[in-house]
């Protein structure tokens, strides 16, 4: 909604905003674009006692020494867990030449989410003025008067027809070792991220065919910035992010990477229901519940899923019995297992067949 008086976000100088890459989807019923604005508001605070206890437990679980906890990598990765989420913040954002006041305030964890409606004509004007370019819509938080900080992000515009790749992150595009809690924690907080060989190059090839990407993971939102750095530094295609909400306390440390399939299933279900004419490729690994989640999605949306591709994790392979349950009542060639990115190369031809009707 365009307001007569330009509003601004009621932010304090110690509060910051992160805008998450989100989708804009054409809503055929209402003949409008729904632009999802999602992010979080947080403030830097002194680490309270309960979080200091949590850090000690985390150190013990990782078997880390003091030097490792003083590294830039650890400080960067843990930063999202020790800030304070700010509740009740109502934000204003600039999209093009218009300012929009979000209807919903930030929740207790600092997260906010709101859908803005745009007509086809408004989108055409955004393209003419350069605010909508190559399928990406620029968005910026309106800071208070005198506050010259810039909190910017982008929205990925999904054309009604086209191909989307839904990709997991841990052990699908980066090495995480989810089968070992200690290694998983070390790879998350102490070690540089290592991309799976060949996946970035393969994804870029698909992106050149006007394919859209959605990174859907059980990793918590607190790791978004480091995961975004992984995407950018290894030259993966940009895409929307869909992570898990999580509040870390001492008694919940063990749940940090507990795989909750319900959240991932809900995100994918919502995307596919909102884009009934799009085709989807589901990429994951056998170390988590991806085969079972993707199989259920394919049974729910049989006309939209082009294929399921599961990277086999040695510690938890997709054996015959598990595969039979995960892909029950699906075509024999729907669910496939791979070990290297090169084995996914034939998918390129499949994408070519369906991507022509995508972004115009």
C-alpha cells in the first residue's frame, strides 16, 4: 500500500536488519504479484549467563580449544546465535520509487514476514526504471531520519511457468558430515565451508537456462549470512533461502541440527502450490530425510516434479528397503541416487525441454 506520508522503520542505532532472499509469485486468482518481504531485526547485547553456558557446552561438544573459539570463523558463525531478536518492530521498505509500511511487526525472535501486492503494470514500471532486472527486484529498508545505514536485499521473481531447483544445503552442496554430531558442529562453527565438487558449476549451467533456485535446509536462520557467503564465494546461482527457525538455549543445544522434516516439507509444499504451472527438480542427500520428504512431495504433486536426485552419503546410504518406502508408488525413474555432480549432467537436457516457457 502506497502511503500519503512516507513512513520509516522505527529502529534504534544498536538494531540491525537482515533481509532474506525471498520469492515474488504471480497470484492468478487475484491477478497480482505477491512480493514476500522477509527478514529479521536484532540487536547486539552483552552475552547473558545462559548463553555463556551454552557456549561452554558447545565448546565441549566440538572438542574445541580456546584458540579455535577466538578465530574469526567461529566469531562470525556464532554471532547470529548470541544477538537479541527484537520484537514489535514495524518496518518500512522502499521498492522502486514507493515506500511500503509492512502490516506485521517483528515477532519475539525478531523475524518478520509480509506479502505486498503489485499489479502487472507496477511490475512493468519497475522493470522500466531498472529496479526489476534479470528477474530480481531490489528492496531496501527505510531507516529513521539521520540514520544513514543501508539494509538492502532482493526478491526473486518467479514467472508462472518455468523450472525451479529445490536444493538442500548440508551434504548436498557443502560438506557437513551430518552423521557425526561432533564433525557437524566443527564443520558448522570452526571450519571453512567446503563445497561439494562440481555442484556450483552444474547449477550455473542450469541457471543459464533460466532456471530458478531455492535453497531449502534444516540449518537455522542464524547461519544465513555464512551460508550466503558460501553461495557467493563458490559462485552458486543466487536464489531464495528457506531455513529453520531456532532459538538456542542450553537445554536445546542438542536440537541444533535435529532434522525436522515437517518444516522443509511445508516450505516445498507452499512453493509448489503457489506455482502450479512450474516444474521442480528436487536435489538432496541420503544423510537426512530428503528421500522421504521428496517422495511424499512427488506423490502430492506428480505433474510438477520432474525428478528426485539424492546424493548418497556413505554413513547413511539409500539402501533398497529405504528406497522402496521413500519412492513408493512413484515411476521407477523418478528417484535416482548419485555420488558425483557429473552424474547429474544429463538433467541439463531435461531442463532445456521445460525451461523455454519460463522467464520472458
